[in-house]
């Protein structure tokens, strides 16, 4: 029976025990790989006499993932902007399906905030658009944007004959 020690060359892997004598069962623990790139670690066992043996542990990368918050934005008719938080494990791009919306920045790597800017809606009807975020691995997330139409303005012409005019004018003065 020979004394031995074990060491890993990566901080995402740990094991127990890390030393012993003779035969032993070792439990290896590893952190989840949040990136899409695979990785390797080498565990080297060394005896008290200097002999060594190594085991290479390979961990696959995670599937491409992306999410956004909020997923829906409802805005008034005026121009403005809204912040959206993007959470991704790789590079991504953003695009809008309407020319009244822009996304800044329109590309990124990993997580961060983007600003969605929008022009005023001068039409009476509401309008909608979708901003799509796509990772290099093909994962997608969307933000649905709904913008209200401008308010209707009604102009009323009042025709008053001269007898009623004095009564109306007196009522306005009294209300002031």
C-alpha cells in the first residue's frame, strides 16, 4: 500500500478524498458549465515515490440559451425608450421587425442591458412589433412591443346667436 495525493488543474472540479493510502473510491464533483464551449480538467495522482497517473475529465458545453426581461412592453404614443435585460451564455444579435424601433446595442456577448428606442406613433391605431434576440447557437428570445395610437382630437364649432352670447359670456365670467 502506497500513500498518494491527487490534484486537479481546474477550479471547476473538486474531489474527495484528495489523499490516501492504497486503493480508494474518489467522489468527483464539478460545477455546471454555463458556457457553450466544452472544457477539460486533468486530475493527477502522485505516489510518495513520485510516480504519477492522470485522468482527463471532459465536460460538454451547455446548450445555447437566452432570455429577456421584460418579454412584453406596452407604451404610449410618444417617442421614448425602454430597457430590456438580456441573459445569455454566448454571443447574440438583436433585430426588430418594424422600422420605428431600434435596439442599442444590437449585438452582445453574454448578459447585459439593451435600450429599445421607438418613434412616436402619429396614427390613430395601435401598432405592434417584435424584437428578436438570437444567439450564435440558434437560441431565441423575443420582446413584444405594443404602442398606442395617438389620441383623437375633436374640434367643436359653437355658433351662438347674439342673445345667447351675452348669457354665455356672463356664465364664463361668473365661473372664473
